[in-house]
C-alpha cells in the first residue's frame, strides 16, 4: 500500500498495484563531502527481470545498492519500492520494506563465528518470531538445498570455498522470500568454473522466484549470462542502457572502450 503523506501519483499507484516496476530510481544524487558519486541516476526493474549494473571500480555501484536497500540516504532523488518512495523515510522506517529485499554484500557476506546453518537462520530468527525451532531448521535445510549446500550446515565459513560462501550468502538472501534481489559482485574473486556455476544458480533462482533483480558486476560474461538489460555507469550517470548486444553495437567511445576492455579481461580470465 502506498502510504506517503501526499496523494500518490498514478505511476506510484500502478507500481503499488504490481503493474509497474518493482524498483524505480529517479534522478538520484549522492556525494561524500566534495566527491560527487551519483549524479542523477535513474533505473527501473520489474518482476522477473534482471538488470546488470556495470561500471569501473569506484563509480558508485555498491553505493547505489546501499541506497536502494536504505543503508545510506541519498542527497536527492527518489527510490520507489513497490511505488513507495523510501528516499524520504528515516532509516528505522525502512525496516519493513527491507525485509522484502534479499541482499548479497560484495565483501564479508557471512558471519565468521556462525556456522553455515546459523548464518542462513539469522534473518529467520530476527524477522519470523512465530517460527518454531524445528520449522526454522527445516527452512534452513530447504534454503541450503536450493543452493546445493545441504551437506554443509555445520561447517564454518572459513572452511568452505569462495564459491560456496557466495552460495550460502544467496541462501541467506532468500530466507525471507524477497521479491527484490540485490547482488553485489556475486562472481568476484571466483575461478571461471565457480563463477559460471554461480551464474547458473542465479539464473535458476530468478526463474523460480520471479524476483526483480539488480546484479552489480564487473564481469561482462556474467552480465550477458544472467541479465535481461544492462546499464553502464560513468561519472555518476547512466551512459547506456540496453541488452548485451546493444552495448556491443554502441558507437559511444566510452562504451566501446569499456566493452572491449572488459570482454578482453574476462576472456583472458575465463579462457573462452
Ligand atoms: N561511506 C562512504 N564514505 C565516503 N566515501 C564513500 C563511502 N562509500 C563509498 N564512498 C566512495 O564512493 C565511491 C564509490 O564507491 P563504491 O563502493 O560504490 O564503488 P564501486 O563502483 O562499487 O567500486 P568497486 O567496483 O571497486 O566495488 C568511492 O570513491 C568510495 O570511496
Ligand atoms: Mg562495489
């Protein structure tokens, strides 16, 4: 339900009714001191759709995700989740909305001192008080099975590979049955085979759960595999939006250089 102090616009009502984008970002600005990071970014993502966000290191990709999840506040602009603008809400008011967003952090995804099972149980413990211990254990098993980690419940994060850690992070992100999934570099630091397996897993999860997904990645190969649409950020703005093929065909010098460089890097890394 749209519950802002003012009267909802037609567009917001459509989004609230499930007829528009699930996430709609408009004219988003964010600076840190004198450093302008985001300078008017806009994007939309609908149900069952995956948007890849590309850009060089330091272009504000992680900041963008943190703004969408409400971990940071924008200087101006709007971020509508199901038609409700969260940009104007206080951080503690965003809690309810955040429950519907699954988030995989770029680094430090898991709690080192908790087992794999405890990591996945964490959001359930905090947000589903009515769930019994055995129900919770069952749900953790189900989630770990979904990401192919059912035999590893008792292991510690330090005892599993990077790819397995990403899987557990994904299971935890799915715990509260989110309708929005935000992934920050899900394949970074993985060998080519593990990266490909994570791509396949992300694709399958998106197909099964029909989430609106935003995947931040520097990996053009991965973006091509999992995204319906891509946007490329540069100097705080979206330089191009389109399919992988549209990016490849672009005449824009910056886009051409980015695609060429990224593709060469990835082909070298993945030896494809
Ligand atoms: N809390 C913060 N305080 C000050 N500066 C910040 C903060 N968070 C991010 N920045 C700055 O904003 C810029 C964008 O950071 P961000 O982490 O979003 O980049 P990125 O595109 O995700 O890069 P990478 O590909 O390396 O992960 C960087 O220059 C970073 O130093
Ligand atoms: Mg980042």
